[in-house]
C-alpha cells in the first residue's frame, strides 16, 4: 500500500549546459532539448498515472538548471525551508521557488541564513532528516534545519565529488512506516558509513555501476521506486524488499548531473 504524493516539477524548456559546477556537466556536450522535454514529460506522466499530483513551476530562460526542482526548497509538514545556492549561476532559482510557495499559500516559508540546496542535501525519513555536507551545503545549515522543522538532523559527509549532493548517493524508500533507504557506501566518509550502517542495517547497498548511473537519484512513494533504467543492479534487491522498481529514461538530464529525484520536489503536508 502507498499514499498519493504531491510533487513539484519544472519543465526543461530552457535546459542547457553553458557552465560546469559538478563533474557531470560538460559544456562541450550539447543538450537535445526536445528529447529532454519528452523524457521529463514521460516522468511527470508516470507520476500522475500512479495517482500522484504534480504541480509545475514555470521555467525561466536565464535559469537553465530550474529543471532540478528538488534543489529549490525542503518541505516538511507544510513548512518550507528555502534554498541558498552555493554557486552564483543558480542563486536566482531560490527566489523563484520561495515566491511559488508563498503564492500557493504555504504558511511558513523561511529564507535560510546558510547554504543548503534543498532536497539535494536534505532527505526526509520517518524519524530523521538526513543532511549531506562536503561539496555544496554548509554544515551550519543542519542546526538551522533542525530548529526550523523540529526534527533530529543526522549529518553525513560526502567524499566523492561525483556524488556532490546527498540525493546522488542515497534515496529514501519509505518515509512513513519505516526508515528504509538505499545508498552507495563509498560516497561517504568512514564515520558516515558507520552511522548509516547503524541506522539502516537492512538498507539496499548499491554497487558503483548503479551509483554512476545515478540509480540512487530516485523517488519512492513507499511502493513504486522510480529510478534510471540503467541502474539494473538495483531492481532485484528492491523487489526482494517488496518494492516495485519503475525504470525511466532521463539520459539528457543526466548530462547536468541529475535524474529522477533532482527533477522532483516533494510537497509534504
């Protein structure tokens, strides 16, 4: 059983790679924008076919990375902690996201003091708020989020620049009944690996090939797990735990260092 979710997405109408702020981005590799839009629409439509609601954010031509809507804010129990981006190329996105949440009537929309990139580095489980650090988000954003949401924050250190955000190295599988996740151990420091092993002894552990396919940049509704189709090594471990993997093709958006989760912000509450 799973409950209907509400997501926020932004079409990649202006998606392009003209700068590089993570190891995946190469301005020399052109983006097929019509294909990117078609792949994005397929993901949006798949969410809706599963009974979920998808709101759409209007893209801005001067903000080509807006398609990665998960980075714009973190929403828990109807409260919105906005983003503060590390790189100037994306700073304008934060204002657009905050304005959207205010227009939609979210009652508590907070502009953060410290750098965080939304659900790129914040992952919500049933018990905790997992928080990545090391490449983008500031460690100072962790106590800020804990005070705002009133949830215990577990800090995790990322050590491999290919996995520059937490959501490239870890995915939450169940955030209602259990604390269930899947992750790639080598993306984390030894201490953080020990913390993860203690908190999630039954986690799905990804191999490098599936992690590099951005298989952990996934979205789960508690039953269906939408993830890149190339991450085939994760399919059977997910089935063994009672989940239904739903492979999707987002190869054009992978050029910017993002996949299913990067494109999907969850509006909790």
